[in-house]
């Protein structure tokens, strides 16, 4: 299995393909939609790559050099009052490679990287209540659920609740 690494400029097309797949495959997992996602905007991913307080971690596809297998974002809250917290976002593994440890590996790498940020004490995330395997993965990594927000995402007449979780470092 490849090792997680930071997204690089050369990875942007492959990341956009993976992200588009995510938004189509699991539309309840994000407030964004394919065609209306910040990661599609020119310069957005380049800013993440250059940032010190935000990272995108990726795992290469094991058999196709032009694809990524998995990704997860990590963002430190910017305000002085909240900079002791960070947020995991955009966790996704392409369906043919699920249940092989890719998401776990990229998340563990993000958590270990977050631990290097001075003064960071918590990592937060939100996850669709309908994503049972993702919830189980987060819990296995030590995240604890602290709340539920009803009807966060509305798609084709159906509402999806969002669970909020945190990991104390």
C-alpha cells in the first residue's frame, strides 16, 4: 500500500477527479455539489498546497499512476480563540479500494500531522449520520460524537442528519 503524502501541484487534476467522484457517489456527505465545489475553483487547491494551517493528504492509487485512491483534508481554525482546534474534511476513498485501510491510513497521517501543530488540542469533524462505516472508522480512531444536527443536507426530497465528532489530542 502506498504511503499518505501531501497533495502536490501535479496531483490537482487527479484530486479534482476523486473529489467529483465523491460528490456524485456520496452526495449526502457534503454541502457542495459537483460543478459547485470550491476545490474546482482556480487557485483554491494551490492555496491549500502553499498553506501552513491547511493540508490535503492523499494516497496514490496502487495500480493507476493517474489516479488517487483516497484523500482527507485538515484545516486549523484561524482565529486566535479557536486555533487550538482543527477540522478534518473531505475524507473519501474510491469505491473499488474501500475496506482496504486507505481511509484509516490517510486519517492517521492527518492526525499525526495535526499533533505537530503547536497548541492544537482538538480535531473535529462532521459526518453524515447515514455513513455508518465512516462513523465506525472515526470512532475506532478515538473520535467521540458530541452532537447531531438534523436535516443538514436535502437531496431529492430526503433529509440527512449530520453527526459532530471530536478527538482530544
